[in-house]
C-alpha cells in the first residue's frame, strides 16, 4: 500500500506538558543546581552565590556576576531549545538550550521561577515562568518587567524549592549539595571560579588528582586524535583521609570520572564495562579520569541533565584493555603493613613512593619527543613494578 501526503497539520506541543516532560529527564537536586551553574560559567561568571531562604514556601536563589543579558536575549533564553544547533566553544558548558528551564522547574514544587539579568551600564529585565498560567492559557506565555534596577549579571529565583525542608534537614541537604559541587566543578574552582553556598566559599575537591596523598597517577592515554584524554589513578590500600575517599566514599567513587570541558559528568561508575570477580577486591581503589570536549556530546550521548553519558561502542575494546590493566596493577600493589611506611618523597621528585611522577619535566620531555609514547608508558609501568616487588 502506498501512502500519499495530502495535507500537513501543525502539532504544536502543550506548553505545560512539554515542560513537565523536560523536568522528568533524569534530574536530581544536585544535577539540577549544577546545570544552573553551567549557565553562569558559560556567561563568564567568576563569582556565583547560592542561597536558600526558608521563609514562607522558601526561595532558592542563584546569582552570578557574568556578562548578563539585555531584555531581548533574556526572553530568547526563556525559550525551549534556545541555541540548539548552534556551535559552542570548547569552554561552553551548555548542551541543549533547555537546562535553565528544566532544572529550575524540577527544583520548584510550584512550577514557578523568575529570571532577572542586566548588562554593564544598563537597566535590567525580569521574566517569570509559571506553569499554572501556561496550563490555563495553553500558550507559551511568560511575564516580563522591563527597566528594573538590577546588579550586573544574572539571578535565578526558584519558588518553593525541593530543598525547603525543616531547618535541620535543609542544612544537611545544602552540605551534601556543596560537596557535590566541589567535585563537579573542581577544575573551575581551582582555576579561580568562586562558588559560595549559604555564604561559604567552596574549595575544589578533585577526586582524580596526583596531588592526593599516596595516590598513584599512571600514564595518560590519548584517543580520538587527542580529543579523549584518559588518566588512571590508583588509591592507597588504606587511608582515612576524606580528601582521598570523597563525599560518597571510595567504593561509590570507583570507576570512570568523565569530565566535559573540565566539568564532571560522572563521579564514578563503570560505563557499562563491569568488573570481573578477579578484580572486585581491588576495584574500589581504581579511578579513571576521562576528559572529553563538548564536540563529542553526541558521540558520548551526554544526557539532558549532564549527569551521565554512554561510552561509544568503538572505544569499548580500548577502554576494556586499559581498565583491566589498571585493575591488575591495583590488585598487585601491597598495603603499608606489607611494605613498611616510607618517608614522603619531595614534591618534585621523580619517584613518588613506588610510582613515577608522570608530570615530572623529564618524563614529559621524553613522552613529548617519543615516536612511541605508549611504549614509554609501558616502560615506566615495568620500572614501577620492579621497584615495587624488588
């Protein structure tokens, strides 16, 4: 049977229904707040303030000192899919052009939020989105107020936020949120971004760093013409250091930490590769940092909430081999009760315990000038193994 088109009918989506569907796209409180911070970072913010007021139904406010928006741009930013399909630079943390709306409405129990913004030397504009109003009218309507006295930058105010609990519970949830943001934006915080939660500035909490006490950093591997950079880390067998363990503990943080433009998408997990029985005992000591650029979003299936992704099938064999090698090495390492405790090495020493410091200038020079960097990496691994078992 042949089907022939005889007419075309526009099927405009229901505004309230579309927004309800977007808010169910895998958000958590932590990932929703992180999505809002992404917008601030992309707008050039150097200081971001997050505060929760428990008065009335409660208000969650996020304010930044970025370059701000004029009235026309602010109204465009309230549209679903704003900037979709436009090229983004390598440091732009945006994804679909839905994060501001979807994240704010997920966080609001009343389906209501307000966006205000001003550029330098200009008066500001405020826009309010209320899903009840959209449901009543069946139209994509927002309320707008022009010529408002606002500070330079952008402010998002979310009515009746999910975090508006009893004072004790709200305080505990804000502390958990702060810990999540310290990990998610560790690179940006280390580069000078200032994020304050309830007036308290956050310190970066890097879960994958050779600067963590007794953590071994292995050779970096580059894939996809250098667009994917992989650095494995092995944690010490025993430590009570919270900076090493992370807010969720070493078991939950074990696995892959995928970073996009320096921002964490995952804080552990195995990207579907799984762990064999022979590696289970050592798996909680392994973390693998994977840096990807925004141009690989589609390839890695970065999700709407930017809290997860999918390993491209073509990279699975290479990542499987790399992971098995790191797990094998972690399983062979002995604890301090077996090898004795050595005094710490100088910060600039070639050897850091039983590991060669991969960022040492000599190592970097050899790796950079070698025609076979993977062979050099294997040599370094062999030297470490001989030293460890020697």
